[in-house]
C-alpha cells in the first residue's frame, strides 16, 4: 500500500523551543487575556448557568429537555449506527462494541497519563466545580458575536458529559448550557477520579486499522502493545495527544502532527510542575514513532470500501449540512454511539457481485509492481519497497433513479485503502461522448455523418515545451472519417477538431449539467475538473489537470440511456435517528442535458463501439455477450496505458470501471495484455445482472429521428460522382440537421502519373498519358480547418485525394477538378485507311466529333503498342502518314478528339496491312512499297488493354468504363 505521508522525523531542538514557547504562551494567555474577559462576563456566566435573576426565562428555555443523569449513565453503551441496502438488508454498522475495553479506576492507568490529560485538557480539573467560568464566558461571547461556538475549552467533566450523553456533539449555546448544567450535577454525584475514569473510557481515539477505537485501554494495547498502566511518560503524552482531534492527530496517517502535540503536552506538564526537567528531557529523547505498532486488521467489516470511504463520510457531510453537527469529524466520531439508521440505494446482490470479482486475485495474475519515483525505488517508513496493486474502481447505477447500486473501491482494503471509485484519474477517450460529440450534435454543429480529417496536427504547448502533436494508438492516420467512425474507433485528432469547433467553454456547460464543474470534489475533498481544463483542447481526449472519478463518469453516462436527462446519482436515501425521526432525506435533482434525439444518435454511435468489428470494445465486450444484447459504451486510454476505462450501459443499468496503478505505472500489454482486463472484469460483474435481467430491449427511438442516404466523405446528399465512387451510406440524424445540399467533395479530374505520383494533366501532358478519375477533395472538409493536411502526410485514403499540382512538364491545366461530371467527347469513329501505291504513305480519314476542336494521331507497329503520337493536334479529320517505318508489314492507328475542356477516348484501333517494303527515303527506317493494304478495326480490350508505362493501348479512365479511385 502506498504510504500517504512522509516518513516521520525525530524531535529537534528548535521544535522543542517552539513547543515550549507555545506552552508558555497558552499559560500567559490563561493568566491575563481570558482573566479580563472572565471577570467582565462572570456575572453573565452566573446568570446563564444558575438561571438567577432577570435571565431566568432564557436559562429555563435553554435547560428545557435536560436529560436525567446518574452514575449508571456513564456505564451504559449507546446504540450503533446501522446501514441498510435498498431492500432493507443490513450492510453493516458503525459500532463501538468490542472496541472499548473499560478501565475500572484511575489506578488502572499510568499516573503520567492522568497528568497528561489534565495538563492538556483541564488544568483546574481537581479544583473546579465541573465547569470553568472563563471558558463559559468565552463561549457566551462567541455565540453572541458569531451565533456559533468557535472554541470549546471545556473541562474534562463537560467533555465526559458530551461524550456519554450528547454524542452528536452540537456546538450551540443551548447544548453548551446543558453540558454546563449537567457537568455541575455530575461533579456533585461523582468523585473527580470517577469522572476522570469515565472520561478515559469514553474518549474517541480515532481509526486504528479498520476499527473505530474508544478508550485509552484499547488504544494503548493497539499502539504500544501495553496495558495503559505501564505507559512511560513519552507514551502517555503521545496517547493523550490523540483525542483532541483524532483525524488530525492520527498516529498512523499524520504521525508528525501527533508528535508535535505530544511535545506541547510535555511542555504543559513541565510548566505546571507535573514533571521534572530531567523527565521532560528523557521523554523528548524517546523515539516514540519507533515504539508504535501497526494495528492488526479486523475482519468484522464486510464492505470496508463502501462503509468507510463512501457511506461514513457522506453521512457525516449530510448531518453537518442539516446543522446537527458543526464538523464532519464530530459527526463521524458520533456514529458508533448515535443509534442512527441509514438507508442506502445499494443492492447487496450486485455489491457482492462486484466484490467477488475484484477480490479474485487469479484474475489479476502477477501484476503487482514496485514503485519508482524519478528512477529511485520508493520505500515505506519501515524500509520496505512500496508496492502498487493493479487496481480497479467500479460504480454501478440504476438509470431510472440515479441510485448507486454497487461500488468497487478496490481489490483489498487492507492492502490499499484508496477508494478507486472516487479517485480522480484522467478519463482518456471516455470523455468524448460527454464533452465532444454529444454537445456538438446538440448544438447542430456536427452530425454522425460529419466528415473529419484524421491526420497529423501540431499546436503550441506551454512555454519551453515542444509542440503538442496528438496521436492515436496506431502508427498511421485514417484520413477522412465520419464522426461515427471517429468515435467508434476512438480517434483522437477528430475529437480535438470537434472540441475546437464548438470551443471547450461551450462544451463545459454540458458537463456542468451532468454535475461536473470546476467546483466538483471527491467525497474526501479532492478536486476533479479544473477550470483550466475548460480552456484547453487536450481535454477533448481526457487530458486534464486532475481527472474525473468513476462515480462522476458513470453518473454522467446515465444521461444517454435516459434520453438526454441526467438524474443526479446518490448513495444515501434517508437517515433517521434512534427515535425514527428523519434527519436527512435525499432529493436528487434531474436536468435535461441533451434532447432525446441527440441522446439517441450518441446511443447509436456507442452501440457501434461494442458491435462493430472496428469498435474499440468489440473484442472485449461485443464478443462476450449474445448479439441480441443491447450494450452501449465507450473505452478510454491515457498515454502509455496508465489508465484504462470502460463505461458501458444498457437501458436499465450503467457501469463504469477504471483500472490502473496508484503511482501511474504503465499497464502491461505484452506478453499478456493486462490492459484489456477491464473488459473481463466488466463482463464478469455484469454477467449475473444480465442473467437475471437480459438486456434484449434496445433503447427506444424517439420521434424526430430521420434516416437517409448520404455521401460518406461529405455527409451531404449523394452526387452522381459520389454514387459512381460507391461511397453512399445510410445515417440517422436529428430532424432538422439532415443534409439538404448535394455533395461537392467528390470531384472529377484529368490527371497523369509521373514516378508514381499523380498530377493534374496539362496541355503538355501526352494525350495517351491523360487519365480521368473521380477523387475526394479534402480541402472542402470543414472540420479539416484550421489544420489542413500537411504536405507529404500520408493517410490510409491518400490515394483518393485529388491531385493539386500540375504536370511538372509545364503547360496549362486542361481542366480544374470539378464536382460536376466533366464534358465528354465521343471517340472518333468511321476511321478509314488507304496505302498510297506510289509513295507508300498511309492516308487516314475519320468522321468529325461533335464539339471537338482538334485531333491527334497515334501509331504502333505491334498490336499491343506502344503507341506514339505522330500528328496533332490538328483541326482536320484527315491525315497522311508519310513516315511509315521501313520494313514494317503492319501498322496500327488510333485517333483522339479534343476540345478546350475534354479529351475523347481513343478510336477503335485500325490495322493497316502493307503489301511490301517501303521505298528508301520514306520515314526514319526502311519502309514497305506495297501499293495495297488491308485495314481492320481491332476492338479495344483483351490483350489490347494496357498502361502508359510500356506496352498496350493508352489507359484512359472514362466515366462510362468506370475506375473508382477511392480505396475502401
């Protein structure tokens, strides 16, 4: 277990001097400051206490209902506080029984101990009448000024009355006056030593191990393994230091505080002549912290995390808010004897399911780690290495009410008492539905179909820090994805762009509606969401100053199955006193965060997380349950797998789980993927819940949801080009946010390929290298701003992006990429050829093409090419080839038509059979002089198809032949 405090240090001289000064200061203050006030208000005190004179009526009212006190009153045990689950089953109790071992008289303790208590708490104990008029006057003044007693300074007799008769420890004038009256009475019916004996029996000594300890005998046995009769001076002063504030002076949590108060008590004892200087020096030199024994853990508490870390402090906080106690410490101290009944929302069956799974050490394997801080092994105060358990925190909530059904604080309370369900940790991607996509869809800024570029981005970090360059788990970028795909696959950059688009400040208002604000704190007072979190983009992916708790996250997620309504989660529904009167009643609030339509769209997206093979919880949750189980959820991961989250829900229940280490060590993923253990634990906890109540009903679709076909890369209505690319999907929308414009992201362009790279075709691009294709224009993706894809960046769909650079061989771009289908030209037809018998030249003739302004002629000497340009562009529809290669028996021709904005497909190849060799002087090789030729039109296709890289016909990509340039 991680040590919560620094190793204690030994006494120092300067501390002794400070303690001595403090003690003398208190003595001086008692001699003159309060003496003046005491004399001034002495008559007021007398009136209040005795009830004489004009104040009789007021005193009578204050003393109304005064309990009857006898000697037996201080022997009776009071009733414990009992805690019940939602069905009335007893969860546990806060009791003093078994933890209090009474002493029979002051002779059962060391005389040093009685002197230490008197020096620390009531120097006039043996001479006063049960009260100290000076203290009473001070309390009277404070009540008049502040309407609240700020300092007690009660006598030991008053404290005994308060502990035994008024365990609720209220600090009001009425209670103070009643204590005073009873103290005077007790002082008359009991001897001083009897009062001191009862005082030492009733003292609350705080928590030692997992026990609430009362009385000096039990605490002495636990701390020093000694009977209090055998305590030395140092031990007696140390023990007497604790009850003044058992939390602040806990010898196990804050030993340095206890030592300081011990020194102060020793100073008081010396100053009041109770010990000699030699005894004082010897006590200071005694190594008291080395003398302390660790408490043995009792096994009586079956649900220690739930009872001690959640229910106990919440009871105390609620009772303080109701004005029953003035402090949480007082309220907690009173629980074992106050006789309260506490009714909770816990379902013990589900609580047992949680505890059974988390306590199964076999599930966790060999995952315990030594702790290193800055490369140095961390050790506890005994010199042993501090070890971190691979921990888990769990919260399960009833969606219909907001009641917490079960809490898993951790694996073993006695090895690690941190309540991990209420420990702030960075939530990673589990924050995305709450902070990014939910608010963006609600604001109408984003739909599930909105395209977002998943690519590298960079933004400034803090002073002296390198730029922040967020990444995903994969070592590649996905390119253009929809918001649905981004959330399903938990991509980081799209989430950051969404939050940037709607602003963290606007998104934070939605968290506030779900009970998460910069003022939110854990049960024990730790800060969670920081104000700075709502001023920065890393929060989009869970990068927070402190983080959030499992209880907060689980509660917020219940908004989605509740059709956008957040019902405040709560654990304690009612507290009653021993008479059955209600002291506290829960009144959880509810707030509409999202519309039911927005919530349904998020539900649909989070369903994909579990059921889509690309979803981050598919293999962990989706494959663990039947396909007809409607489970929704989201994963979360932080840098280097230091935190693992999954918050999953059905129509009825929401359960969140966090896993990690107290000191943020990395969760191992090799050779065993312990990071995915969160899925195993979630499934094992929920399996019996689902067996009893199978989640076979989906969350109902509300009115106002529309489904329609959209273009995948634009989220708009499909254009002809989008349809041609086969990029049409169906998506659901909140009515009123469905697209009305037609896609313009898909464009058509004329391009060429040089050295494997695509360029826009220009007037200098050889026509047989010009291709026509359908592409995606990423510059038209709105959420790609203000971070356009960096030059040279590669994504999975980079090959679908339209070229932006022209052919480096120069010329003017033939046509700018257009979202409208390009004008097309028909291929030249009716091509005819004849060989001139005299010259051997080949005369070509073809029919004109409508809107064509020029033509080019291409020739090959083999059926499969290559074809070379021999003429054009020419305006005519005839051409004579006078440079037929010598010695060639057969030649092949193709004709292209062109306009200002288009190039036609090639004509059907025509074969020209030469009857003989050409005469010398014709062409750049020997020719054929045959005067006759055979011409054939060879259909395009088969072996005649080819590429521009070497052989075959020029590859032209036309709409009617259909090349889809997009890669799925």
